[in-house]
C-alpha cells in the first residue's frame, strides 16, 4: 500500500513538473531567440502573402506582428513560415513555429488533438465560386450537381463539400490538390467548374485569377468556419498571450484607441483607457501575462486596433472590400466581443 501511495505521489509530482516546464516554455524560447516564428498562409491576398520583395502583409500577418509587439515592443521582430493546409498543424506540433495564425478553423477534433485555439479573429463560412461565362444561368450551389469541384486537401472544406453534396443528393467530381497555388491554377485553367473554400478566401483568390470579373461567388454559406490563432496544448501562459493580444485589438477599437492617437491617450483621464494602456497606478495586468504593462500600447503602435487591421487588409481600404458583417463589434450587431481587460 505504501509503495502504491509513493508511486502515485511520484507520478503526480512528475505531472506537476511537466506542466510547470510546459507553461514556462514558449515565451522564454521566443525571448531567447529574439523573434517570433509565425506560421502563415503560403499566399492568400488580404490575409497573408509576400510581395515581390518578400515583404509579408495581411490580416493574419498583422496578428503575428501584434504578438511580436506585445512581447518585444517591436512588431518587426517576427519571421514568417508559409505553410500549406496539410503541413500547418504538424509544423506547430513539432515546434517549427511558435504560433499558427493562418485562417484555420476551430473544430472539436483539432482542439482535442494537441492544440488550443485562442479565439476567433474572423468568423467565416464555406462558399462556392464559379466562372459565370462557363456556367451561365447558375445562381445557386444547389444547381451544381455533376460539377467538378476544386478543393484543397487536408481541410475542413473538403469534408464540408462531401457532406453538402450528400445531404442534397447531388453528385460531384472532387479535384483535390495539396497546395493552394495548385488549386488556384487548376481552377483558373478550367480544370474544374467550381472552387470551394472559405468565402473570404474566394474573394481573395478571385483577385488573382486571369479574368476576375468572369467569376461569381454564389450566395450559399454551407458551414461555420471560425478562424483563429492556434498554439500547442500545455503552455497556458503562451495561450494567454495570444488570446489577450486578440482581445487587446478588439478593446482598443471599442475604446477608440488607434495607431494615430494611442500615444496621446496614454495621458487620458479615463479610468478604463488608463487601465488598458497600463497607466493605472500599481497595475500588474501586463506583468501577469509575462509582458510589460504597456503591452497594449505596443500592439496598437505596431498595427492599430482590430478595426484598422480589418479595414486596411480586407475591408473598405483594401482591394477585397469585405464588409465587417458578423465580424463587427458586439455593440454594432456583430460577434466580436472582447473579454474585459481588468
């Protein structure tokens, strides 16, 4: 009996030590190497793509820079790893990247297989795009029976596609590729009739096609695709940093804190703004995360608030011109809702 108790105690102690080691891991590693390694898309306009000079930009890319700014006070201290849908989670699990911020859908299976989603930075849904000249008269996905459909392997998109056609008793011919560039090229060359992925992605991909105006995104949304940053399980502090970076961006927008006025607002008399920007006496909100107390100031200086990140990359100020829709703040009828920073 004593041996069993001793063995049980040792086992518990070992688990505690492992948990402690895990919770101290990623932030320390990132600080030690001096930069954040962020997994992004291989090239999705508006979300994550390099230009001809290799300079990255996009909605997800700005989230990577926001995390770097929260840690280092400098949003440029980040390196980007472009990843296919198939390779993204293995790259995170192996430690090749510190965080995955690459239009990845939060699902139960992913959340229970070694990963933690830290929030939803973009609420999306799967849709369909067609060449309106090739498929004239088609105005609904329910008219696509018998069509060939381009889809990327290793995605929830592939599974949703099968479910949708089966549920509606329609036949289809899947044309599957591993890399996004291969899917884009196949659709653009006419190898398939239909392209399916997250609707935001369709608007982005349409811009890259040889004749963008010939292509139409159909109205049906066939799934829920809550997209957000992903970390490895077992590192609570790191998950908190990524999670609260998202909430900081939302809170800044809600309070009217922008890239242009954040410095001025550090002198604000508003108790809430002072607290969020780390100017409240004896504040420990930043240090409780393992950061400095001006972490929100650094984030907003680097990329602006959530609204600015959205509008500049995929909203009215971008080529995509995607409406905020359900990604508006909760106070404006949307689903974006930040937990209180207090």
